[in-house]
């Protein structure tokens, strides 16, 4: 189960109530910063924009590829560890607006994590250190440290132990 907090709304759907949940000027500022960052080819500049203007926690040497879309309403709920790669056109959400409620949840991405291109990360999930998320994956639950996951819906492909065994075998094969 994802770790999200639920907020019920009455009358119109929750998205109709958007500016009761997040200030309009915050959304405008975040939109501008995120759009600039999506096209910025300079990784250090992009990370500093995320840290300084959006309140995200971004580790050293983390790389956000072009066109990554971070949450416009609540980017401060996103943290990414050091030396991680967030693949092209990935979306990281910290909110979801539904008909009768909206939900908010932190997204925690560990150190040395690889997120493949075109993946979507939903609110309230934690991706453990050293995990690999295959391209095009819908991350709808926690990803154990060191594991390899993929698909829609996301499935565990290899555990940390199985990944270590595969790497060991591949290393032995290249020595001959």
C-alpha cells in the first residue's frame, strides 16, 4: 500500500478544488521552473533549480534526463538520493486528484537508482538504494533496494540477491 494522505472533497471533483489545496502563484512558479529544467542540458544547473526553487532534495551527481516531469503542485515532497539517474520523459507524482478526494504522498528515491525512460512514479512510494526500474514502468508500490522491476503493472523481475548473482556470472564470463 502506498503511503498517501487522503483529503475528501464535496461537490465538484477534487481537481476543480485545486487552488484550495495549493496556491495559484506557487503552481505558476513551479510550472515555469519545471519547464525550464525539462529542457536544460546542464545537469548541475537543473539540480540546483530543483533544490533552490522547488524545495526538492536532490543528491550529488544525480542526473535528470531531458523532459523529466516532476510534480508541479508538490515537488517538495520528492527526494532523490546521490548518483541516481532519472530517465528521459519520466513523470514523478506526489499528488493524485480523484473524483471525491485527493491524495498526497512523499516519493523517496534512494542512492544509485536507475529509472528507465518513460516511467511513471506514483505518490507515496519508496524506491530503495541500488534499484533498477525498467523503461516504461508504472511504479505503484515500493521497490526493494537492489532489485530490478518493470512493467505495467510493475512486477519484481530480480531480487537484490538474484541481481548480484547475475552480475557475478557476467563478470566471470568477461574474464575468459
